C-alpha cells in the first residue's frame, strides 16, 4: 500500500473545486475496513480531492485504509466493479465497515450492492446522493430525450409543454434535496445537497421562491453545522456569489482572458459590439451537456445576427482531452470555446464566484450583463428580444 497523504479539501461537486486546509494537532483517525465479495486480488482506490491511495485486496477480497482529519469530510472508495465504481463516505473519528457485492446489485437496500456499518453519516450521504439523485436522473433523461426530439421536429407547443414538465421535475428535485439538507445529520450530506439545490435552481426559469428557500436552507445549515469548515466555507462562497451578482453589472469591470482548443489567448475585447452568451460548463457536468441542444438551437437561430456564444469550461488542464472530445461529441464546435485557468487572475471560478454549473451570463454589446442563468425556451426568447432594434 502506498503512503496516504490526506490534505483536507472542500470539494464543490457541481464544480469539483479544491481548497486545501493545513493539518493540525486536533486531527483524529478514521479506518475503512472493506471486502469485495467474489472479487479477490483487485485494486481498490481511496480518493479525496487530488490525494489518492490504493491497495490490492487479499484472496478473500479484504482491504483496509486509514487516515485522519480535523472534521468530517468526504472521501471516495473507487473500484472496477460495474455499478459500484464510486462510493462516497463521510468520515471522522470512526471505523466504517463495507461489504461490496458486485454480483447482486439489489442485495442491500437502499444502497444496492453495498452493506455499510459504523458510519451513519456515510449511510445518509449514500442514500441522499445515490437513491434520490438516481431517481431524478432517470426521469430527467427521459424528458430531455423527448424534448430534444420535439426540438428536432419543431413542434413549438409540444416543446413548451415538455419544457414545463422538465422544469417541474427539476423543482421537485430541488425540494427533495432541500428536505435532505434540513434533516441532515452530516455536514457532508448538507454540503452536497446544497450544491444540488443550486444546480436545480439554476436549471429552471428564475423563481424568487426557490431563491428564498435556498437561502433558508443555507442559513439553516450554517447554524446547525457551525463547527464545519466545509459548510461554513460553502456558505461564505454562496454569500459572495450573491454579492457579485448584485454588484457586477458590466463585464468590462471583470473581463475574461483565456485559451481556446488551439491554445490561443482569447479575451472579451474580441467580442465587444455583439450580444454574447457566456456559458460556464464542464465535460463531466451532465446537466451542462443536457443544455447543449438549446445552445445549438440558439446559435442556429441567431448566430448570423449580431450574436455569439462563448463557452468557458471549468475542466482542469489534465482534462483538456475530455473537454475537446465533449465539444466534438455534442456538436457544439461552431462557436468559441475556452478553458479555465485555475492558476491565473482570470480564474473564472474566483472571478465570477461560480458555485454551480451550468451557469451563464447574457451580455449586451456595451458589456452590460442583462440576464443570468437562462434556460430552455426562456434563453431562446431572451436572445431574440435583445437582438430586436
């Protein structure tokens, strides 16, 4: 087994952002004791942020990982067994026992092929992230496929009705996640579900009630998990993001300057004089890629007018190949694509305080930010409206 050096990271899962904490004397140990049934002598990986450990299971499939931290944080057990490649754990000062059965995916409800003891926080995390998210993901997939078909045949009434159905499903996802946040015993669960709530909120037309309910859940989590740096830092970022959205009125005050697929530097100044949609996404972000047919439609309708799209990916540099492959796979190469620079002053995550993606800005030719986080037909309609003389 390789030595495990665990840095403490805040992981914004909609964005996979990392923020390292220094280790301190208050750290306490945790242990993971696991077994892969019917899978002897396989590698198992233990991951947190950019830190990773690995070990080879013995002939009976047993494995052990050890670490320490100052507070409950999220880790991942990763295996090559189908359907259980990635198991989230919320750990601090405890020993968790795992039995993973790759041959019977319905063996242990509600966690499918996983039996888990010794960590109520980890069980809660898996239930909320696994069961709830998977339930809605299946529903979204069906609705989005139907919506894409309707877009291809141009049935505007059916498109509008199907979009409303999808929006309603995403609002239900928002409130299912809110229920989980407000009942959570684990700061890691609350952290993940708050980000899901933001993602769901930004996926539907702007709604003041959703904003108020999200703020309420943030305040509730902040008070309940007052000793969790994970939750407190997320709350601080949420407040900062709202402040930026209120104070940043013109992109000229914080212009972007990043590199494209060919590694050429592209800046906002090159697009001045046009109506611009700046879209923030990533190759690994499923909700982002589900929005790409809408972007294609917008560009098809208005790309010959005084309008363009600038898509800024928050993929990391080591994910560049995945980013380029996603552009090609989704057929969205007709407009400008840039990749974030996490190490420069133009890091868009810090610059625009992005906590969740997909996210976007609609910018007038003079740089004025006129709309934020538009989705679906509302995005199409807004572009058409702002292009009118």
